[in-house]
């Protein structure tokens, strides 16, 4: 997926997700492997309530590669 489409997909309906995704894409997306880019795009296809629960630690994603990407994004979002 082209970077412009990824940036657009990072614009969510929840501010909490925007704050995580937009800086991650700007700073780290281009450095990801092709496999990780694909997984990140898959993550963006998930619904906002699911993503919110995973990123806030209320639930754990049951898809291992998506759960790993949640950890990567959260780890790089820390100040």
C-alpha cells in the first residue's frame, strides 16, 4: 500500500488511536520490513473499538502477528 493511503487509513474515529498511529507512520513505517508493513496495514483494517481495547490493554488480540504489531506500535509511541 502506498504511504499516502496508509497515512489516510491512520486517521481514525478516536483521538487515542490517531495519537498512536499517525506518529508511528511518520517516524517508523518506512523502516518496517515488507512483511511488517503488510501486518500494519492489516491492523489498520480492524475496527476502532477492537483497536482501542488492544492498545489500551483491555483485551489481547488473538491473532499473533497483529498482537506483535500492537506491541511494536505501543513501544514506539512511548516518549
